[in-house]
C-alpha cells in the first residue's frame, strides 16, 4: 500500500469547483441578492450537468439531483419576481 501516492482526483473538476466557489463567494454578493441566487442555481446546474457521476444514487439515478436543480431554479425565479416587485433590493 502506497503511503505517499497522489490522490485520484480529476483536475477539471477541481478547477471548476474552485472557480465556482470564488464566483459565488466573492463576486456575486457584490451584485446583490438576485445575482447571488441566479448565479448559485446556474452554477449548481452546470456542475450537475458536467459531473453527473458525483450526484448519482446507488442505483445510478439522477432524479434527486435533477429535482434539486429544478427546485433551485424555481426559487431563483421567485427571487427575480420578488425583486421586480420591489420587495427585495
């Protein structure tokens, strides 16, 4: 058994995750609540689309991840409507 081997990680996923964290935590809060919600929902949707194996259940289904992406998209729509109605700044 190797003690000092490199971990089996994918560089593409690590880079995408790092960029997503920087955008969501540092850039989007400066733009307001609407940008934060829409950007977070979009980023999670893209993450599920690019790396679906991370979100599969034991039987290989993506139903839970797709349901969560749909729920976040609906919430983002609610935030946009509330912002346009003047309830959120």
